[in-house]
């Protein structure tokens, strides 16, 4: 339960600090500065950090006198650090933003519109599709620029399945997934991680496949009966022995690519054959194992209704930024400079600029080509529009409600039926 206590404390701090940040700051005048120093924050892994560092240094070299302080974090630490800096009006100048936090940061006035920098050409969006730009807009203003296009994907150990004589289906529903997970365990001893202790994207995806919307503006759009099959996966998995036990996750950082049970560990009982991630995370995971990893859609009753193209990460300029003009120039460099695009490759997804995608296509590795093929041939023709950004209440559900309930199921403290009822009650209470 140590992680739960940690998250509870963090969530409380986030709420308090957001409120403090919304009350005012020393930079509310919005005065520009001649500062040539930029702080840039993002979440990622070692591979992404090294690529981002190379881009930052290239931007410094191209802009005499400019200095960049890169601030990478793991996903689990990133949002806590960001909210703490928001409270002190000392947010990094350029920040990576996730779709699930978009509304919260705009509504609290923590990021600034980019419209004037787009209109004066500082950020060139000429070759970015309108639908991609729309994903970073709110109330008629452009707040975010996508750093790459991605999609949900099961990243699975193809070598393991091939050696066991198991064929991966092109699509499957939850019952078929449970049967497959059981078969893998019986033939190999390797268990399953059903996106334990991570945010609610998988639950939201499963609900989309049922024609439901998890987060609506005034409350959940689902009932306990709707979400019970999702929690059944944990209950059946732990009771039948094919889901990884919660004790294993106490020894690793849940959600970390580097410590994901697909690529971390050597004991089959602590390893998973599958990880519920996004396509952009495939190259980093493949670099950590000699086994061949492959991609498949997440399970759902209707995969076409459930699946979607998602911005891999966004760039935003914080309200604390003293030189937003320079910050906008950095975002443009990341988006439209050939060297920057080829350095990052597909780590945050496929480039959003069609011109840069043409440049990158000639240099894709085999793994990156597999991602491009999956997005273009599997996801794009069999997907639906992404849901609108989640309401602010979703952050509590993602960081506290859902992980705590999943943990309680795996420890046998509650049943899937009780978990479903508790989830609906507590998630609606977060609004």
C-alpha cells in the first residue's frame, strides 16, 4: 500500500498547488524578457532523454547566446514536479503536455495561447493537418502543438508467442484476451500485466468499444455494469494465476518503459508477454530486449469504435515563461527542423508536419517502419475520432481512484463487482 499513500499525498498537493497557482503570480504582467535561457521539461526514458538533449544542444548551437536547461522525469514524477513549480510560479518555460491534463492546465491559466506566434510565423503550422492542430485547441485558441502522432497498442513479445506456437489475433475482445493470456501462461509460465497502476486510457478504450464515453462533462458516462468486465480481467487473472502479483510492482516503477515487465526481469512469474502502451514507446522498449516485439490493437468489443490516433506528446509554453518568443522559436525548431526531426525519429510518434514526415520516411529503421505501417494500415482505416480532452476530475481518477481499486482487486480485498461499484461512486464524486 506504500504507493497508494504516496499518490494520495501527491494528489492532495496537486489540488492545493493548482489552486495557489490560479490565485496569482509574480509574472502576471506577461512582460517579455531578454532572457536567453530556456528550461524545457518532459517525461520519458533514457533513450528519449538522450535524443532530446541532442536537439537542445543543436538549438543552442543555432542560436548564439541561448542556453537550455533540460529537465526530464519519469511519467509518475513529472506531474507532481510540474504542479509544485506551478505553485511557486517557477514552471519550466516549455513543457511537455498530455491530452489528459490539457483542460486542467488551461482552466487554471498555467499555459498561454500560441496564436500570436502562429500568426506571425514564429511557429510554422503550414504542413500540419487541421485535425492535428484541433487536438491542441480550446475555446478558439491554440494552446498546444503536437510533437508526434501515436495510437494505443499492445506491444507484445512476438518471439515468445512464436516459440510457444501461439498466433496473435488481428483483433480481440476482452474474453478472447483473457483466454490468450491464460494460454500464454500455461505454455510459457510468463504472466500478464493488464496496464496495472497506470491511467485510465485502457478503460476508456474498452468503453469506447461499447459505444460509451468514460468521462463526460458533468460525470461518468458509464455505469458499474459497464465497467465490471474491465475489472473482471484483474480478478480472473490473479485468481487463475496468469496476472502478475502486486508484490512485483512494489519493486519497480509502474508505467516506466525501462522497467516494464515485458523487457525487465528474468523470472517468468514477474514478467509479462504484453504491455498496453502507445506506438511511440515501441522503439525504446525494443532497444531493451533481444526478443522481437510487435504491435496489435488493444482488445475491445468493437476495435474500430475504440481505436484512435493520439498526439504522442504536446509542447506548451508556461505562464511563467519570461521569453515566450524564444520558447515559440524552440517549438518551431523541434517541429520543422530536419535535423531535430530525424534526431527524435518516431520516439514521440510520427512527425506532425507532412514535409518532415517525407524527410523521415527515408531514414526509418525497421522498428520505426513497423510503427508507420501499423498506424497507416491498421489504425487509421479502423479507428474513430479521439474523445474530447478529459475534464479536470479525470486527474484524480487517473492518479488515485483507478490505481487504488486495481491494487485492491489484485490483493483480493474486493471483487470485480464491488470494484465497479466503488469506481463509479468515487469517480463521479471527483467531479
